[in-house]
């Protein structure tokens, strides 16, 4: 079995095991910012199966379509040229983790 397949299989098993909703340690219990049932993480979780496509930036594109007034597609340079801002806020994920 290839190393990437083994990693993918392991991550799939971890994800399946966590579906049971087992109790996890809750940090800062009683902090009003942490919703019930959430646990605080210090770093952003990486939620993938270990398979990351190798896409050259010259071929990268982002398309916003569907239920929008006007579809748009940006290449990497056009995407980076869009207005940017900094937002500082709490993040609560449906998979039960939070990050302040």
C-alpha cells in the first residue's frame, strides 16, 4: 500500500471514530465565548485526507458561480488584487472545535 493511501486510510478511520461524539476536554470551561460542547484549539485543524493537488499558480483559478447575479472567475493574480481586510473574531466549527 502506498504511503499516501495508508495515511488516507488512517485519517478516514480517525474521522469515523470521532463521529461517535465522544467527550473531549473542554478548555476555559465557563468562558462565555466557548459554546457548550465545543473545545478550544490553539492552532487551525487541518481537515484533509492527506491528498493535496499540485496546481501551478499559472493554472490556479477560483470561480464563484451558482446562485449569484454574475459568475466570476479569477486567476491567482486577480484573486490577490481583490480588496483585503483583517477580521478578528472567534471561530466556532460545526465539528466541535473553537478558536479565539
